[in-house]
C-alpha cells in the first residue's frame, strides 16, 4: 500500500507516521525509537501500543505544517482527524485476527530491540498472551478503530465494538481486507481516484513453527481473547463482499491489475524490494550491539 500511496501524494503533502519522532513526547514513547520495516508496531511503556502516541504527535505539529498535509499514513488510531484543520476521511485494512496475533508475536520474537523480545522467548504464545503485557494483541483492531487509549488488557466489551463499527460507517471511505488486498486496492482506487496501483508484495510475515499454530487450545485462546476483533472482521468482510458485488466490472479490473503486476514485478523489485532489504540489513547490523530490552 505504501508503494501505491507514494505515487498519489508528493512527499511535501505527506505526513508519515511509521517511526515518527515520538521521543519528543515523553518517556513513555522511548521504548521504541525506530521505524518498523515489516509493518508491525512496538509497544510503548506499560504495554500500550506506540500508535496511541501518534495523536499527541500530530496535535503537537504547527498548524501551518498540518495545513499542507493531504495524506497521513502509518500506525495511528481513530481520532487523528480532530487535530487537522480541514475535513478528512479514513481508510484502512483489517487482517484476520488470529493470523494477526500470531504474526505480532512472531514479529516481537524476531526483533531483539523490541521491549517484549526477551519475554516472548521465555514464554510460549499462550503464556505470553496471558501475561497481559501486549495490549495490541488483545482486540487491537477494534481498539484502534474505536480510538481507545485507556481500556486495559482483557477489558474490551461490546460497547467498544459498537463504537468501532459506528466509526467505520461514519468516518471511513473503505475498510478493506489484507486477505483480499487486490480487491480492496481496486475499491480504494475507485473511492479516491488513484492512478497506477501496481505493487510488489512487502511486509509479508514469515511463519514460525514454534508458535503452536495447530494447537487447538492455543487457537481457542486467541479466538477468546480477540472475540471482538473476530466479530468486527466478519462484519466488515460482509461489507467488502457487498461492495465487490456492487461493482460489475471489478472482476475485469482485477484480471488487468494482476496482469499489470506480473509485468511490473521486475521493476518493482529493483526500485522497492532490493533497496528496502538493504535498509533493513543496515538497521539490523546497527542493532546488534543493543541488549534485548534496550
């Protein structure tokens, strides 16, 4: 998605919230001070997701700087529009909740500089979740779309779910699905008038054999802890399907997009994948001297 958005908005009109300079906002933000190259977010102190601090960061920017912005992209939550000098609309993608939690846990285990890295290697996935330290893995999508910043781990309720649904209906142009990325991308192109939406896959999580993904008990725990994310996902999946069904030419556009992507792939890897791999390698080598929980 980042590749597509870069073509639609010039850098001078874009505010990028991946790895935003949150250290200026106080000690709670200092737990994670780097961009997250594979799309995950770190945890702030006391288990709160760093994305919540983006609201304070945007509110701290000069009004004249915000006046030039046409796109805010990155890890944030609902509510950032209240900081802006003009009307705005949201768009995002939801991921299947159980897969999202497993991916988040795997990400923490891969990143030695993550504040929860050491703990994730001492505990299996189910034990790690039961500690309650990773709020972002407890109905994290419902929390973000509801604009929640205070609910403790295990405290989500149906009122929060209803708030998230209401925000989608009133403030989101589209909420797509990562599992139907191409269709979601085409719906966004129609909604916003985008051009040239070719891309190469990025931020694709690597599966870990050590997470017990086939363990029925562990999967049951993930579903129990993320019941509101599951309900939100299923509710939104029906909305996406209805939007697809309402566009009779979408199948034709989907075939064209996939053919175009096949032709674009060599150029996309040259201009996006390989430079990104080099940047990640540099960041990884720079982090080798850190202690696991620094």
